C-alpha cells in the first residue's frame, strides 16, 4: 500500500494507488458544467396581484433571503414577504413577515440587513391617520412567524437605514420630528430598544435621506442628505441640498452617542424646486477600509459611486449610470480583491458594473432578468447576485435572481464560477492546484486513467455521486465524441471526507491504457 498525498486538497490519505505521471495526450481531463444556471426564476400563487421593491441578504450558512413588498387591488394592506433560497434548492413559499397581528398599518420603506447568522427586516409603517413608526423583526435564525418589535424613538420617523453589528442586533438611523432631526436606535440583547438623538438641522432645513453602515464592531458610518429652503432662510433663492458624512464610536451608555462630522460628501447644489440631490442612498464599508456610497442624483438621474478613505482625506466620485437612471435600481455590494459592484436600471434590463483599481468595467446588461425593482448582494465567494420580483399587477409575483459570474472564469484559472463552487475552490483566486487531479494509477500491473475530485459531502451513489446541489459523474470516452459513466466503463475506487472541506471521490477507467487507440476522462457536473 502506498501513501498518496493529495496536496492540492490539503490532505494526506492512504490508498492502494500510485500516481505515476501525467499523460497530456491520452489522459485528457475535460470538466463539463451542465445546466450551470446563471439566473433562476420561480412563481407561486399569491393572494395579491402585485409586488414592489426587494432587498437581499446572504446569511452565514449560505442561504439567500429576499424581502419584498406585496400589494394589489385585493390586498387588505401592504405586507412584507420573505423568500428563502438555499444554494440550489427551490425557493421556499414566501412567508408573511408582518403577520395578521400588525394589520393596522401598511408596510412601506424597508431594509433587510444582517451579520453572520443573524438577519433582520426593518420597515416603516403608515397608519390610516398618516402617522409613521418603524418596526423590526429577526428573520434569521427564524421560522414561519416572527416577533415584531417597535424601534424606539421612531414614532414620527419617515426616512431610515439599518445596519446589523457584530453582536447580531440592528442599529437604525432614522429621522424624527418631521425630519428636522435624526436619531440612531439600537436593539439590546435583552430585547429592549434604546435611542440617542444625533443630528439636528438648522431652521428651514430637513433631512431627506439617510444611510448607515459600520465596521470593527463599534464604529458607525453615517451619511445624511439635507435640504435647506434658502428663500425662507434669507440667504438666497431656491433650495440647497447637501450630502454629509459622519462617524461615531458606540459608547457603553447609548444616550451619550454622538456623531463626528467627516465633511461634505462632494455634493452641494441649489435647485429652484424643493428637491433632494440624492435618492436611494446606500452605503457599505469595504473589506479594504473604504466607505462606499451610491445614489441617484435628482438633477439628471445619473447614478453615482462615491468613495471616502478611512482618514476622511481622499474623496473620489464616479458616474456609472447614464442620465435618466431609475433610482430604485441604484445599489452597491462589496466583493473580494477590492471589487465594488454597482447596479442601475436601463431600458434593456438591470445593468451592473464592477469598480476596481480606480476604474469601472464595461456595462453588462442582464437581459435574462425582466424585473425592474431589484436588489444586489454578494455571497460568501464575493459573487454579485441580482434579484427581485416582477411588478406586474395582473399575475402572481415572479421572482428572478442569480449571479452573472457563475458562467464566468473570474480568476482566469480555467474553471467558471459554477465549477469552482462545485469543486470547493475559490472562484476569485487563481488556484488550479485545487482543481480535480488527473493521473495514472497501477492496478494488478496495469495502468489506468484516474481522477480525484473534491465535492460536496452527504451525497449518495458512487458514480454518479449525487448531493443536494450537484450531480458529479466521471465519464470516459475513446474519441471525445461518445461518453459513458456506466459501471462497465468506470470504476469507483475510494471516497473519504475532509473535515471542513468536503468529500473526495477517486474514480478510474475500467480499461487499462493501451487497450484502445485513445482514452479520455472527464468530470461532468450538473446543478440540481
């Protein structure tokens, strides 16, 4: 018995096999991705006729959660629905987050935010008398019903944004007192909420939009867009709109929370009408320590990506969407290797671009998606996912989502993202050493083609090997034309699991080298 070192998989395993060399002509490895889905869609019967807007978030276990607003002529009120996608499994039937106990108010603006295993929905309600308040519910970990909580200090709030810190609880940045001031509320581990006033506008000024993110466990980054009536202030005519950045370190006594002004975030413009310069304001803290924000400019509809370094010193602004961009589609998400993904609407469908190293990639329109109000998020691999619901009022809601990078070899190592995920390699790192291993092994004095690949654990069958997400099948061919995975042609030799990595299958051809004029072997992967 030989000791075989699977250095590529980071393991050592004893097998009655011996790699004797590479045969680049005969031992050709072909890795085939069948049904590598770039975009999925599903439909379901709904009691209502329409859906608007969407928010997405990946939780720590890889599940994708999508929150959307459902309504229609037959709907008793606007309500929030939560759908779940579990890495290859069909989306669960959406569940009502608001539930029948909170039907006195309509749900409006909403956010879906999280950290690690925790995910929270935060939304604004509007009662029949016009009053507003903010609600929150933890949706992951969770089931089919959710405990609804009222955000402290938000009884007169309208605009807001939310962020979940490393402790798993949300912070909500929201306006109060008819948007003349703003507070940040925090949910404590004991279930109670506490609030702290952090901004107060001068006379004749209101806050039109807010954004909040954080990093390091206790540091908050906030952006506020304000509008001043210059005529009423006696300092000019029209309305001036300003975009400001603030930072805060969370204190132990929340009532002492205060914001430090970081400066104007590039925008300071005057309009004849009462308008805000920025709509659909979003912000994220990137892994590289940069504060990124996107918004749509009211003046011309241009989509903007604004960047600010951690020391407030370097500010950059990039225009990534042409004039007329729909504000609802402007969003951003952060990936690995310094990549920032941005989305915006076009007449041909949702479009996305990638910012990296100071410049944008070309615009890619995702023609497969027919949704208009869509969301953007990155998964654990740094892939961008775009999704949302159709806005038709004449049919049951349709959900579409996916990542355009599943069918792209982002890191240039020869495998598209779909196969990198299936073989548990990193789709953003050039790592061919982690790809399936092809070689030759001796059995009974004869040499055979072999392949060893790392895949998902918990599967059934030898070859094909079927897991909850994929079907892995090693196939052989004498001519690259006809392929077979029949047990008469392919022999499964061994299987073992690597803790924290996955399961390795070792498979060989049934016929020794030299018995045919040509012999080829491949791994075929099919998404379930």
